[in-house]
């Protein structure tokens, strides 16, 4: 029986070589399904809620993101290579078209992991010129299928 879940497992299995520990790869699969299935954006707690995990999975998921058994850069490179090989990537004059977006989120905490001193690009003069916070960004390829365009 052909299902989307099986397709996702087959794709994710191609990335298993990027993990030096099997446990890290299994947590990677859980995280990806967490991103796919969650309907809210409350971080790791959303994954736990929507995947029906036990609350004691929270520190394990946090540790996954800080593990040295995998490299985000290498994983991203393999994802780009996989996308180029398996999708109809949109090109202009032979060059791949990608799109990007990002957001800066201010945080009040001083010792939260990943905090950076960020510049505020808002034209509103009531907002500070810079602040402590997190930057969330995304870069996507554009794919074409049946005369429609999607990001991947």
C-alpha cells in the first residue's frame, strides 16, 4: 500500500548516513514528523503534544538539537542535493531560483540559548534600534509541477 507516510520514511532514510548515532537519526525522524503534524508554534512542546509523546521526551528533544552526532550544515547540503536530484527545480537562465524569509523575535530573558543582539529594521521610531532575541529564517527552492509553483 502506497502512503504519504511511507514516502516520507523513504526520503528521510536517505539522510541516515548524516548521523553518527542511530538514536540521533530516530530523533531526527521524530522532529520532522513533529514539524509536519503540529498545528501550533510552541516549539518542542508542540511536537510532544501532537505526536502524543510522554513529557519526559522534552529534555531528550532539547538534547537532540545540541548533539554533536550530526551537523546541520551537512544535513542541509544533502537536502539541497536531494531536492535538485528529485524535484523539478525552477530555474531562470539555468540558475536555480530560491526564496528566503526571516523574522526577528525579541526575548526578555538574558541567558536563553541562542540569543543574539539583533538590529531592528522597523521604521517605527517607538521601537528600539536593537534588542536581544532569536532570528528565525528559511530558504526554499521553487519547484514547478503542473504549471503551479511550490516551495521546498
